[in-house]
C-alpha cells in the first residue's frame, strides 16, 4: 500500500524542497528575545500545514514559545496512536562571518541544503509532514497521530516537563516517535538503539576567605585550585575508569550482540580522530572508542575557573576554584545516584583546609529500546527498503532529555528515527542537511507508518 | 653622635607627618595612563627634597615613568657607599567604595594614617629622607648615599633591568639598602633575612582541534581539562612535597638557628588562620606554616581556565585547558632550572591524546643575607636601640625581583630594612601606615646610618 504514497512523494519532491526552504527562512532562534515574534511565525507555519493535512491543530501557551499540538485520530481504535516529537526552534547563528551563505536564506550547494535548523531539526519535521501528506493524498493515513512540536528544545525545554505533566491524557499514546536524530552516514541507514543520560554538576571549593598574595601565604594554606585539580585527577584511575563510589553499580553490561553491532559501524578510531581533531584517542581500557562514546558512562570536566586567567602573570593564591563536571550515563544509571556517588567521593577525598559544595544542575536518564519490538523492526525494515542495504542499530552518546521525560511521565518508550548526519554542523556555522537523506527520509517515514498499521 | 639627630627628628615629628601627607596626595598610580602626569609630579616632589638635602638629583628617562636618582658622595673615600632603593608609584585604588576615606587624602585615625601608598612605600621613602635630613642638620651625613627611586615597581619594574645594566657605574656601591619591606608586628622589630624567588609559568593543553559536544565525543577522546587537573594533582605527593624532578636539588636546608628564629616569631598557626581566613592549614609535612610560607619552596596554581565557566551548564568537551602555575623559590634554587624541572615532569607525565606547551613568564632568584655581616648587625642594633627589645630575623615569603637584579647586575647584596606591617592592607582598600612605626623608622634609619660609618 506504500507504493502510491512513495510515487506521490517522488512526484512532489520539488514541493518538499520548497516547503523545507519556506520554514527555514523563519529565524526561530529561541534563546534570543528579539526573535520572539519569529517563534510565533514558525508555530503558525506548522499550524497551517497541520490544517492542510486535516489535523486538529492549536498553539498552546506553555510559558515560553508556544507548543504546537496537532492530532488526527480517525484511523480507528485498532490502529496505534503515535506521538511524534519534534521542535521548531533553532540555535543562534553566531559567528555569522563563518557562514558561506545567509543562515536564513536556504542555499543548495551540491547535495546539501545550507541553513540554520536544516538538520536540527526542521528537515526532519518537514520530512515527516510530507510523508503524512503523501499517505493522506493516496491511501489515507493508516495510524492515529499526535504531533508535539516544542519551541524551547535549544534552551533546555524549560517548560516542557510541566507541559507534559499537565497534559498526560492529551499526549497519551502507544509509543513516541522522536525524529530529532540521525543516521551514521549517507549510505549507512541506522536506527538509534540507545541514548545516554546525563548528570551535570557544579563543584565549588573555598580555601582562604579572600584571594591572597601567593608569596606571603603560599605554602602556609591549602590552595583550592591545586586541591580541585587533585580531586578531579583522582576521579579516574589508571585504567580510565571513574572512581566515584558505586558509579558503575547500575551499568548494564554490553551484550555480545551489541558489541558486534557497534564493531560493524564505520566509526573506526581513524573516524573518531578525523571527526574530533584529537592527536590520538584514549579512555576507559577494554572498550573501543565507539563503545566508550556511546555505550559506556563518562565523567568529563566541562569547565574550570580559578584565580587569574588574563594575559601574563598575577601572583594570586585564589580563594575559590570551580569546576563544571558532567557524567554521561547509560542504562540503568540514575542521575541522582550519580550525584550521591560524587558526594560520597568528596566526603572521602576532600582534604581539610578547604570547604566545598556540589550542586546538581540537571539530570536525564539514559534510554535503550527493545531491539525486538515491532516498532524497531518496522523502522529497520523501512530503512532497508529505502536504502537497499541492511540497516544497523547505533547508539548515541548524547542525551535527549525529552525521551526520559516521556518515559517517566507518559510511561512509553521513544523510538528515535531521523536522518541527520554526524557532519551536518549542528549548532555551528554552515549547518546543512543532505538532500538525498531528506527525500529518503520522507520515503522511510511512509514505509514505517504503513508498517505500523499492518 | 646619633643623639642630636634623634632629637632633631623628634622635634620635627609634625613636619615628618606633613611631608608624608604631602607626597601621599599625589595619585602616582603607575598602571593607569590617566595618571602619567602624576608620575612626573611625584618624581618632582622627590627631586625637590633631594635638592633641599644637598643631593645632586635628576630625573632619568628609562622608557616609562622617570627614575629619580640622587647622590651625595661627600662623606669621604673611607665611608661606605650605600645605594638606597625605593619606589614612588602606587597600586590602583579600586574598589573605591570599600575605602573609608579618600585614598589620596591622607587621614589619620587612631595610630594609623590611611592612604594609598602609605605603607607601600611612600612611608618608608619619606622616613629615610627625614632621617638623612636629621643627620644633615645636626652631625652631618656620615656615609655616601645614592638614591634610586623607580616609578614602575607596581607594574613589574618593566624598564628597571635595562636601566641598571646601562648604569652599572653610576649605581656602583658597597651594598644596597632596600627599604620596601616591613617588620612582623608593631612591637616586634625584625630584619628581613631572606626573600623567596619565583618562577611563573603558563601551561596550555590542547586535545581536540575545537570544542566538542560532550555527549557525542565524551569517552572517545582525551579531555584536556581532566588531563590538566590530573597533571596538577600529580605535582604534589601525599606529603605535600613537589614532585617535579630535581625541584629540591638546590634547596639549602634550614639551619637549627634559622628554625629557632622562625619558631620564636609570633606567627603561630592561629595567626596564619586568622590572617588568611582559611578553615585550617596544611602543606609540606615536617615544617611549620611559617617555615612553609617563608623558607620552603612552593608550587601554587594561580589560575585555571577551561571550557564553559558561566552560569548553569553547557555540555562542552573543551579543546583547551590553561593553568597559571608559580613556584616560590628559596636559596639557591634557579628559576630556569625550575622551568627545566617542570618540562621534565610534563615529558614524563603528559599522556598521549593532548599536546602541551609551557611558557615561563617571569623569574626571580631568592636572596638571603649573611646574618653575621656588619650591615645586618648594624641594622639589628638600630632596631633594638629604638624599640628597646631584642630584634629578630624574619624571612619573607614574597619575591622582590629588584634584589635579584641588583645582585646579578651590580654584584652586591641588598639589606632589607623597612617598617610596614603585615596588616597594612597593601594593594587593597584602606591601605595604612602605623604612625609609631613611621617615627621609629626614622630613628632606626638614623641609628643605622650612623652605625655604618663607625
């Protein structure tokens, strides 16, 4: 039954490109107050498309830019209800001078369309809308769909938890399709099998009551910058393992199947070196770089600040030292237990001569899908049908807090299916979307939707 | 022969206070371009006093604010030639709102005169000028004197090394009297027996070629912030000793006499805690806090910077991490050998996955006086005569680069004799000078000068 819809999509490929360009021209930068009106324009753009599809759509005030919600529940009680999650806000564009073309004037060069938000994630959103349109105009939409488009993903989904909690019934579904993701490479179809969670901390040490002269006092008192450094140094052992007490207690070991899947991905050491620009790789012993970055927990310093950091020298013995430290978590680690581990470490290791505080700034649970679920199988088959090659499971190193929110509040898993590429310059100048992936994405969403109804 | 001069000084105590207030009204802040004219005013003030004393004085352009040089060499070939070093520039005054009175309108409250530069070091400079005036007006000046007043001490004596090197003959002397120092307490006369040297470094680590997303890359690559912290942690062992290879090779051990002198000072642990506001003290095992801060070398972090340091969280895996690190050195450690030690440490310990650079930003040798020299004995006797109690040797934890310069370029030691107090708020709001110390300082300089001629 997908064939007619696929044909329709192919005949309307130019329109699909025009539609994408149309929404990309709206500078919906959520973090900048001067774009507040643009947030409304982008939300209205979505509303209009939902209306054309015959969906009941509305903007809902959640405290920030509106949530755009749209539903079509006429596929019958036997058909599944799928909640499709996306966001219509984008990152800021600075530094603007590094862009080759205007970030809000979409420009196709070769196979790529360059614009802010092309890959993250207006391209995914419009691909799904075009897939549903193709179904509607041909065989009909075979499943029940609820769209949830937020406008605050790039600023931490500030109001989303409250919104979901207040609208549990409205958002009720069989599962969530999160399309804010990608595939490994343009010719390597893949399905995101897991995402890592996160626990983000700020640690502050205080020694003397104020900054001191390092000549007059150096040696007599404990230097909080030296101490902070020594503590951070002790957070890993010689094998690159995290030493916080109990840190690994809830880590599910990687199965042989999972390791085999990851080993089959094109992410070799050379790939990681080329992508990161690092001189060489290292980390937890006994795991490949891909395993370390996607399926093993980490503890990274995100920021360090103490004392004098300007040009030249100042002989200050700093009174304070601060570190931002975050852990990436894997199933079934719990951010609050990781916080406990860090506090336990500090109780054990922080020396006399300094006082300390550790705050947890944010937390998100990791998530892993059931590889044998009907949705996962349908997604894999859709990818293989469109690409003509076997699709694999990949694991994502990043965190997608909305997945955890929906799992905790609505009690359903998210399937992550999207078509961005690792080199799409997300959050950076010259963001792009690979147009062959855009059109294959539309086809994949058509096949997947049809398969869900079967 | 000192008695007449002492009487003269006591009769002219009010004038001495007025003279000090007069120079303190000149805002000679060397680091601020808007005070360039004030530097000339302060230099002219000194020139006028030198002229009144019968000295041949002149301003010499050294590239920055002028050096004020004045000489009186009529005491005869048998009398010693003493080079008196001081500086007429002062620190900035911000934050101004923390000052109780205008920093450039000297205000006597109780026994203290409050003004920027009162203790550091216009008070010491005018005390010496008043002592020489008292001698001139009574018994005559019994020694040959060369004054060297610079205007750049608070900005690192930028042009002084070049000036000294270019004027070796002009500045030739038997020893240097450096009056930019102080005593332990108002009732505890002391002579500075040693100052520490310094080697100041900036260390930079680079991992990935640019900042990365800590979710996508965390675990795969080496994090330079974690690595910098771990390296700094390894720079001390569990006994608080510095682990840089060869760091202690040239450290002269403390003699029993020296330890006994330091143990007799009023700088107890409680004193250090009260002065620093630290919750407790710690450092190199086997030494008291006073020994650690004045007679043992240290390695302190002065600054740390990496990644994101603003409010909240940003999941960046930083590409760079930087530390400012300085060692305080004791005789006869050499700053350039300390640099070699740090480089050797980095060669040994820096892991693959990061590249690193270490620059030495500045260096100064430590200095220690011969406790049995005639000058040291004369100074101790002068202190005891004026205070009426035994004077002791103290060691200074800070560095006085000009002492090293003069030792290296002119081949003479500096005797450090001055009358500031540890709580005079140097470089801070509400700088003050203890007036009893000012007047006792004048008397001490009279006795000391007379004793040098004997």
